[in-house]
């Protein structure tokens, strides 16, 4: 093993890592899937969604922001952590308005796919049915805030990859919403369909117009395989 390589333990298995890698990055490379929603490999990690929380030497922490350290012991795929993740997914479903059978993103939606993977049949929490705005003013992009899970991927992508800062958050707690620039209308912003921010949404909130339903239901990535399968396929046999 080279000098900057070391090992740590995940669910009883030895995982190799390189200095500077986060726990989540090292696990991805080793074929161990840690659930995540706000993480995107092309964006700086934010640690917002708490889905990738694991127990690290007995304490909970976000693995997308915490560096791997030699000898640390990580618990990931446990009944306790997956039950907590399932509750987080349920909360995201009831805090928004998600009607999967009519949603363009169904079958390619990370929220829906995680619900399936974690065994969520139907939310056990009461629906809040919030009133949230859509924005269809842009010629090429449509926004439906009913499906927004406040992951901040679009905010980070717009700021760092596109250099535009089209998106932000307004309000706090359960009232928090995706905000569009200071003018508040998508067609008055510099957002373009080719921007990174238009292509990183994990759910069906930001949709590029005229791209909908090009891939029919039934043939979409998570119709074929559970979310995380691509990462688990890297695991040595
Ligand atoms: S964004 Fe995902 S979870 Fe929400 S309605 Fe669409 S497919 Fe369902
Ligand atoms: S619009 Fe999509 S990418 Fe942006 S915060 Fe909402 S869910 Fe995340």
C-alpha cells in the first residue's frame, strides 16, 4: 500500500482510502453504498440532508463532509440508521407535494428510489399539503417547488459551476423555500438550459422543457436497478 493509503472499517469490512478522501468517497470507490441526497460528485459537499449520516466510532456524523481516518470504525447499513433514513425520506414526502404517477421524474428520482430502497411503502406521518409556487416563465426550464427537497444542489451548481447564483433559499425551518434570484421569476434570470444548475436536481423540481418523457416509464434507471447499484457493482467479487 502506498504511503498516503490507509484502511478503516465499514460494517465490519476493511476499506482502503487515500489521504483527503471523505468517508463517502472512499466507500463509493470501494463499492459500499451510503445513501445520500444532497451529495453530488461534481459539487462541494454540503451535509444538508443527513441521509449519509453514519456512526463513526459510535458517534453520528455526515460522511460526505467527514474525512476518512486510519482505523476509524464506521457503521452504515444498520437497521437503526436505515430506520432513521426512512423517517427522513417520509418527512420529505409529506413536507412537499409528491404525486409520483404523474411526475416526469418518476423512475429517475433519487427521493423515490431511496424510498423504495429503504422499504418505505407509504408515509406514516401526516401530509402537510403546502401551497408552493411553480414557475413556467422560462422558455427552456420549468420549476415545480412542490417537489423541491431543499438539497441545495442547484444553489451550489449555479454559484460555483455556472458563476451565476440564480438560486437561494428563503425562510427557515418548515417554511423554507427555493428562491429564484432577487427578481423572483425564472425568465428574468441568467439561467440557461445548458447550465449545470439545470441538471443536478435529484427530484422533479427543475425540469428542462421538451426533454420530458423521452425515456418512457419502465425504462428509467431506477426502474431497472435500485439506487446505489452502480456503486455496489464496483465491489470486488
Ligand atoms: S419528485 Fe420524485 S418523489 Fe416527488 S413526485 Fe416526482 S418522482 Fe415522486
Ligand atoms: S430545486 Fe432540486 S436541486 Fe434545487 S434545492 Fe430543490 S431539490 Fe435541490
